[in-house]
C-alpha cells in the first residue's frame, strides 16, 4: 500500500495506452492488470490492512496460548454450530472438501462478513473482519499433538486465505472512503462515489477469488493427504 495517494486518478486511466487505440489482446491484458494497478495505487492502505490482518491473527493466537479456555470455547462453538460435523462428513473426499471450503470462504466469510456489511454501512465489514481474524487466531491453538502437526501445512492455507480477505478488506475501505468523501475520487455526488468504490471492490475481488480457490484446494488436499504421513514421521 505510493507515499502519495493516487485515488483521484480516474479508474479508466489504469493500464491506458499513450493515446493509441489498444488491440483486443492488450485490452484483455489491461483488464487482468487492473487489480495489481489498483493495489499499487493504494499500497499504503494495502500495507496497513495486511499488517493489521496478520497482527490480529497473531494477537488472537497468543491470547489462545495464554488462556487455554479461549480455544476450548471456540472448539465447543464449532461443535455446536455444526462446523465440525460438516468437516467430518466431507473430509474423506478431497474434491468435495475443497468445494465446501470454497463455498464457506466465499459466502460466509467474504460476502457476509466483509462485502455485504460494507455495502450497507461504510467500513462495517472491516470491523466484522477484524473480529473474525482475532477469533481465528484463537481457534488455531491446538490441544493435541496431531493438531499441531496439521498446522504445518495449514499455516500456508491461513497465509493464502488471509491475503484474499485482506484484498476484500482493501476494497471495503476504498468503497467506504469514496462513499463518504466522493470529492477524493473526483466524484460529484455520494452516489457516484459509491459506484466508484463498488467498481474498485469488484476489481479487487478477482485476485481474492483466485486466492480463495488456491487456498481451498491446498487446504483440502493437504489435510487429507499430508497430515497422517507427517504425524507418522514427527510423532
């Protein structure tokens, strides 16, 4: 996340060629480069949100280590809401497991936790997301040796998926700022600012979705096929 905010640059200027009409191929290329151009344009906010995301995760994890009752309560909550039963039911099939993980991550965590609240109340998704990240840090504290072994491949899953959510959180931040301060993005009204921020959120959703797909596949296959051999070696 340059030192100087470039949010006032028109979005259409991102990836634009120098006065020449682009070919269909270059147009497609610029489309796929838009998320990265947007991240570069707001790299200060992106760095802050990313640091806060992993910082809250670590804080929750440390809290779980210091207060064992917290991860125990989180484990009980997962049992109560049916999450543990769902994992047990689908874990034997890696492809099905990956699809369930992706559905949960896209619908419950991405849309309901970050995106939808931010569409209604500016920055609301950031607050819900921060709370969820801290809870996740607590949940990662394991109570069995096998659980700690599972954390070896699962750590990569956490890093990938949190990066996806950080991109969506950046989109929620840009939406809220454009909504409340439309002049900052060169919009004449709050409605125009809202639409501008909504477009930026949509652009950032593309790499976020790609990361969630990668994370779901890695999580399902690593937990299904790596934990047992690692346990045999390390325990």
